[in-house]
């Protein structure tokens, strides 16, 4: 069922920018259009591009914020990517803050 | 002829006029029960069009995509008998299933049993947060009945009510609610401090109004304690059952509230996202259920100031009440919720 929804109406997660839009809804209570607009502005792309796997794969690679492929391009992944996403979206991410505290970087 | 299904999943054929009639009747049922606005004729026609398309799978037009959150996330793989750990399951969700968000969930998906294994769950959360990129929620059910005898310390309201012990049943539910609030706050605090982005209270109010009260109070406490925590309140059904009957939150009696009223209280308590539920009637057709579900969810979305994610799964959101939800219905419900209901997510 998760796959059916992803194909029918989902944004595509880290294949595109679904994780970033979800993050703005969950952390800032933004409604869908507001969250899409916010992410598009931060990424300097149009709202229409947000769910385009091809354009967003290249952009995620350029920004080094992780995508579905590992290896080869040495993409940031997991916590590494979230450090960059927090800065890109200008938000605090809980596990990033914890990482900073635990490594005494903050 | 249009091939569609009943709410129990069985195939039926209908004419386009019959589909239109059933969608209109479903809309009318939601309007009557919820005292909400009906869909416009264009919106009804859009739902009819979605139902009548000949393809097995339908989807939104480009640009109408929305955000997906999940309930019992990791359990969906665990219950298939695939023996892999929760962090790895969520890596699959992220890298294979295209998930916009992730939810970590233990097999005993209720706060009471999880309370005793919080350190192990914290480890799973911390581990997952290192290897995944999407927002990570921890999910569990408030599940008030677990606090009743013989499993818990409280008297069982379901046994007291048939004996006419109304006041005793109310007190028992209020006592259970206090235990549940403590467990929800304890577990949610533990997983948040381990690195989760937040918590998903799933199937809220399954045991009625006292359970809804407990979840709202727990949300209020958590919002005060952790201002940045993501809190999703996903409901169990469309209508808050009045097992207690008179319990209130913020001066509002909880029994009998439909989604467009529930969401206002979730907002007041401090929720970040509200999960609206509309039950599927297995004796009615998919078009009837879809018209009804979209009408309720659209009214909820319009009443809300926070994102609303419609629950569209087994037996809710017009999806037939079966263990293997058919792709033809799920994809149509997904599309209608996005394009007609204009939901913030599912």
C-alpha cells in the first residue's frame, strides 16, 4: 500500500524533495503549498520541479544532501545529509542537535 | 460499464449514472452526519471521473503530489515475516519505497508495553537517525483498554457499563487516561531525546472520548516540554465514541466529534499534523465510500490551520476493508484525496 500511494500521489521522498517538504510540515506546521513554496525558494527551483526525479537527483547531488544511490559519487548520507539539510532549510533537526551535543561540537 | 468494488473488496459493475448516484449519496451522508458543506458539482464529477477511468491504476496530475506519513511503519514489513531490523526496514522505506517520512514502530504497538523497553527503542531510534535522511517519527497507539483489569490496574468500563454502573465506568476511564498520559509522555520523551523528529499517536480515540482526552493532554505536556517536537495525532475512526460521554477538553465535550471538530482540539493541544479518518462501510460501494470520505476530509482540511493527512488504508479513507487493499481502489482514493480533498498529505 505504501508503494501504491507513493506512485499515485506521493512526492517521492529522497528521490525528489518529499523529505524536505515533509520536514517543513512536521517541524513548522506548514500547509502543503506553503511547505512546497518554502522548499522551492530555498533550493532556488520552481514548485513544479520539486517532484521531478531527474532534476532533483542532480540538484541533491550538487547540494550534497543525499539521494537514493550510495557509493560512487560519495554523496552525503544519513546524518551527514541532515547536517546540510538543516542549514539549507534554516531549521534545527533534532538528531543533528543531539549529534552536536554528543560530539561536544556545540 | 464501470468495474469497481464494494467496500468489502468484491468486484461489481455499475453504469456511470449509478456511480454518480452513489458518489452523490455518499457526499449527502457525510453532509447529514457531519453537518458540513457538500462537494461542488465539479468536485463530484471529478470523483466520478476518477472512479470510471478504465485503468487499473490512476494517479494525480503532475504538480498535485502531496506528503506521505505512515502508521505502524516498520511493522508493515515485520508482519510479512521478513526478519530484518527496524533501521534496515526504514532504509528500505527511504531508498526503495520513496517514503517522504519514516516511522519506527515496535511489534507491541502500544505505549504501555513499550514503556518497559524504552532503552532498546531509543537505541533503534538513535541508530536509524544516523543512517536515514527523511524525518523520523516514532509511532504507537494510546490504547486505553490495556490499562483495565486483568491486564492493567483499572476497572473495566466495558464490564461496568452493562451493569448500569455509569459513574464507576466514567471514573475507571478517567483513571486509565491518567496512566496513559504518563506512559505517552514517558515514551515520547525517551524517543525524542534519542533523536527522533517526533511522535505519531496512532489510532487515537479507538477506545473513545477518554482516550482522545488522554492523547490531547499528553500532546499538551509534550509541546510544553519540547517546543520543536513533531507531533502527529492520527485518529482511529471518523466519530469519537462516547464511552465516557461527558469528558471534555478545553471546555469541549469530546463524544460525537467528527474530523472537522477534532482537528481544532488537536491544534489547541499542540499537534503538528492531524490524521483524519473516515471509516469504510463494507456494505456500500467504493464510489459511495469515496464521495463520503473526501467530503469529510475536505471539511477537516478547510477547518484546520495545521497540515491534515487523511488516513487511506485498510478500511479507512474509502479503501475496502480487506487485508490486501486493491491497487485500483487505493490509487483512486489517493488521487481523489489529493485532487478533490486537497489534503496536505496522506
